[in-house]
C-alpha cells in the first residue's frame, strides 16, 4: 500500500514559481501573504470566501470537563474558537468526479473536464 502524497507549503511555493516564472522569493511572498491574510481575518472573526474553492470561518467550541489520560484526573477544558473550512460545491464535485485524477494536471479547478456528462 502506497502512502498518499502530501502537498506542502514548499510545494505550493514551487508551483507558483513554475507557473508565474517569478523568483522563488517572490513566489514565497505570495503564498505567505495569502496564508497570513487568512489567519489575520480568522483572528478578527471575519469570514473568508473564495468562490469556487470554499470558505473559512471560526466556530466556538464550548468548554467541557476532560480527563488527563495519564492520571485519569478531571481537567477543565476552556471554551475556544476553532478554524473551520467548508468546501464549495464546485470543489466537492471536482474532487469526487471520476476524471479528477486523470485530468488534474490538464483541467483547471472549476472548469468542466472533457467528456463530462453534464457538458457534452
């Protein structure tokens, strides 16, 4: 059984560098700026919506009583905000299409794949 590939931030930087033909430092700045903007918006409680991809927002998790797994002692877990991502319908459809793996390199996200039943 092969382990699935993991796309890292370095891979994203390399892809931006390849597609835009910018210097690595410029590509790194672009990727870092996008991530920093998302993080800052979530810290302020804003919702981020990227059409055709999905939306990011925070959810409030209630406080609860947990247990220390080592000692079994009860521990108060305070309420906190957690980041939440909701994929768009287009992203879900693309990920679940039978042609997604075959056409991932040839078809941009959101564009119909060749031979798609909905688009003859």
